[in-house]
C-alpha cells in the first residue's frame, strides 16, 4: 500500500476534440448536464449599487441615461467610466446570480455588497465575513474567474457577459463567444475544468494555470493537467512515487535507489521524474500519468489501490490518467 502524506492543498477535428474532452470529464455527448432554468426575479443592478452606497443617485441617473442612449449593458458603462472599482460591479452582478438562483435574499446581498464597497473586498470574501455559507459556487461566476485568472479574458468583458447572461437568461460562456472574447474550444475546456473542480479532482487555484497552458500551448487538456501536477508535487511525494512504480512493476527497488544515489538528497520531484524518463524506466506518457495520479492522491480523489490499477491501465492501453480513471469507474 502507498503511504500517503497529508494533502497540501496528430491534429483532431472539432468534433473529435469535444469527444476527447467529454471522455476526460467522464460524460458523454449524449448525457450533458441540463441547463439551469431562466432567471427568476432579482433586484436590479442599479438598485444594488445605489442602495449599497457604491454609486450615488445622481451618478446612477447619468449612467442610466447613457444606457438608454447607447443600449449598452449598465455594468459595462459603469466599469468603463472608471470611477467605480470593477470588483464592486462584479460583486453586484454576482449577488444577482445568487439571488436569482434562490441562495440569498435582497437583505443578504445588500449587507454583503456594503462590505465589498467599504472594505474593497470581493463577494466571496464578504460572504465569509458575514458568516454565510453556500452549498455551491455558481458555475457562471467560476467560469469568469478561471478565464480572468488565466489571462484569457478581461474582467470588464466578464462583467459585460455576466450582465447579458442575467438579462437574457443565457450562460456567460455563450455571451463571451458572441462577443468574440473566447472560442468554443476554450469554453469547453473551462467547463471541463469546472467539473473536475466540482469532483475534487482539481484544486480551484490550479484551474487557471491548466487552462492557460492548454490554450496557449495548444496541447491536450490531459497533458496540461499532468504537467501542472508534476510542477505542484514536491519531495514529499517521492516516497509515494516510488511505492506506486514498484507496485505496478515499472521500476525495481534497485533502479530507484540508483536514481536517488545519482541525483543526491536535494532532488526535486520534477528532477526525479525526469531522471526516470532519461534512464528509460518510464516514457513521457507514463511519467505524466504517474504525476497526475499522485496529484489525485494528494487531493484524496482516489485510493492507493485504485491508483495502482489505473496506472496499470495507462501502461497497458496508452491512455491518460483521467481517461483511464473514467473508464474504470464508468
């Protein structure tokens, strides 16, 4: 058994790429999640911003007049004016999403928005400071957060798309595509990462880095997930690495000891993994699978015995770790 440490935390067509993403997520194209219902009643954005004190009545009248003249979303107008911190506008739109979906009342969100405005904090921080907890983080908010932190969309664009999605009862990703901010493939990858976060197979803090690597390097998402894992893992994971490789029969104890002797005591995880590949104990694909499985172990998303079985499957059939895991569980 693995002695686990405490967790720290050729070109394809578009249709083929979507199939690969679905397999990685563990869902089929015929079994996609049902979209949420269209928006129910919610407090208007102008009311939230004025009643929380973020915007005075006269300024709001001017913004609303500009909106009537231009037809642009109010949030975009206020953001572009450059007077109000975009984070406050984003917090108000976030509040609308939570109110629409029945998680918070108008009284709740006004109290939270006052904190956002006066203390210069984001919605989630203010939510915690008021002692409130929610069962889920709204998917539309998470989509925008991942894209912004990955550097693939500006916060002003997320604000506009989120406001349009609220007004039209659509999804923020659809609006971002319509605005020309992202393409369908980027949205598919973002939604998949959200699903992996929901399944606790990926830490939210790592999702933007994975998305950025995948999009900018034009590589498979499974490869980006594994590369990120290799960078996150450290020397405390080497013991588990050795146990996993020996359990699968990839490396003998003698081979592993020889590698450690060659590298010395202050070897990083990535150096150790690279040495195993260099000495041809592992190929690149199996090394990435191993790193991803060790990451999942740290996340406590899989058990040691399952990690062994999945790595054997990866070795025998040449698939990535997440696809192998989904096939075993499916």
